[in-house]
C-alpha cells in the first residue's frame, strides 16, 4: 500500500513539473505565434497522457492485488479459526488424559503435564505415576539414533 501511495505522489510531482513546463512553452508560443501549438508542447502532452495511462494501469494492478490480499486474509482468518477449534479440542482431550482441570492453556503446558522422568527420577507433574511409563520412555529414547549406543551399552553391562 505504501508503494502505491509513493507512486501516486511521484505521479503528481511529475504532472506538476510537466504542467509548469507546458505553461512556459505556452507563454513562449503565445509570444511567438499567437495560439498555434508547437511540436514541443504536443510531445509533452503525449508524454503526460502516456504517463497517466501507465499510472491507471498501475492503479488497476494495485486494486486487484488488494482484492486478492483481502481474499487471502479472509481465508487465513478462517483457517486460523479452524486451527483454534482443533487446538481447543486437543486441549480438552489432553485435559481428560492428564486429569488436569482448570485453566485453559496452550498445548505446550500439556506437554509438561505428560509423565516424564528427569535424570534424578523426579516427576515433572508432581503426581505419582507407575514405573512402567518411565521405563516406556527409556525404551523410546533407546530407539533414538543418537542415544541408542550409550543406552544399549548400559543395558549390556
């Protein structure tokens, strides 16, 4: 939008400059030939008309671009609302799974509530969970390519 305003501003400056030159030429023409148009004056008027036509094409281009941008914005808003509905649904499922009731927070908070054991075997949620889930996480981390050698070596020893 700023580019369009800048182009319009330049257009008006150009028009004013050309009009001032035309007025000077007109004065000279009036002094020399009393009303006959000069070739220089007609060339300048042709340039002005061509410039006006170019700016009208640019104006139509920007109007079309604004229309498309508005449609894209409306589509993005609709997609955002759908995503928010999906997030709310997933948050409700996560609340049911973790037993967390209360504040409606982002899914990032629910990731903290899922049972994970730190290196010191302290639960991050503060709730008691059985050791099977902790061992399941250890098995999952064993399958990770970076951790697989060190964990397998520990299990063999």
